[in-house]
């Protein structure tokens, strides 16, 4: 079974982006990183999707789960593993 598709939007000097990437790597969760450094159009598209331009923004199979604090809370509660297990594989 393929892993769920995880996409994380980041920017270069973002400490929370680095922390989110590290958490995903530590948990051995495959992800696609989309760097929005200097990409005003990309930030605008992100705002259209989630109502904000702040990064990181993390999606699992197209479902927005939020930023680093949200990711960390999901991980700490065990819900991240359940969400990844329940997500349809891409």
C-alpha cells in the first residue's frame, strides 16, 4: 500500500517550517516540500486554500491539517499516525 501524500508549504528562514520538516523526517513520513520563499503568487494560492499565507501549512491527501503546532499536537496525541493510516493512498 502506498503512503498517503503529505505536502508541506515552507519558506527559507522559517523556524517552524524547519521543526515541521524535522518531525516528519523523524517519524519517517514521506512528504513533498513546496518552498514559497519569494513566491507571492504561491502564497496567494495558499491563502485561497486555507485562508492564510503563513507557513508551514501541511496537507495530507489534500486535507489541510494546519501548521507546526497542529502537526505536533496530532503527533503527540497519536492522531497523526491514525490520520496517515486512514488516509486513502495516492
